[in-house]
C-alpha cells in the first residue's frame, strides 16, 4: 500500500482474509508469493488505514436457536430519530440498523428464537418507543447471498 492506495497485492490479501480472517501469514505468503514479513507489513498498513476495521467471528444464528429473522422498515418522527435509533439499538435482538434516504425511515434487521417473541417485541417494545409512527415487517424466508465482510 502506497500513499493509502490499495494495489493488486493488497486486494489479494483482502480477498483471502475476507472469508477467513484466521488465514495464516505463512499460507498467505505461499499463496501470494511474497515473504511473511511483507504480508505482515501490508496487513498492518491496511489496519492503520482502516481498510481492515477488525476481525469478528461469524456466528450461525440457527445453531444458537434464533430461527426467526425479521426485516423492519420503521417510520419515525424526524425530531425523535436519534432517540429511536439509540433505543432500538439497545435491544440484543436488533442486529443491524440503517438510516434510509426515503424520509425519516430506518431499515432494521432482528433475530428471534420464536415467532411469538418477534410479535411480542414489535407490539410491546417497538410501539412503546416515542417517535415511532409505524413498523412494516417482513420475515426472511431464504438467504441467497450474504457477505458479512463488507460494512454497509
């Protein structure tokens, strides 16, 4: 990496680490054809430049018992948007919150163990947050592509 610009070698390193952050420096070195010290240096630079922002495990929600995955579109009153975001972000079942450009709307992903838990959360928790006008929900029934390595 020169002057904060990513080159082909950096892209190869990122391509390998993208799906397996535990890829060893030795394996990367052999695959890319550069010394371990060069690979280590480049990864350090990618981290310093915040291209690599961290390393997290991929947790299988189904194996943890979270069988229900919900997507919600939440309409909020603009002056309460920050309050709404802060409150819903505190719930462990909420895994992603995005602000949308289609008005004061949030796109929210949540996981639950049972459908009744999801229903109870929406009706008893969300609608008690001041500033929420409406909540449109959809249950995810199939995943076609997930790339958790890219922050949206």
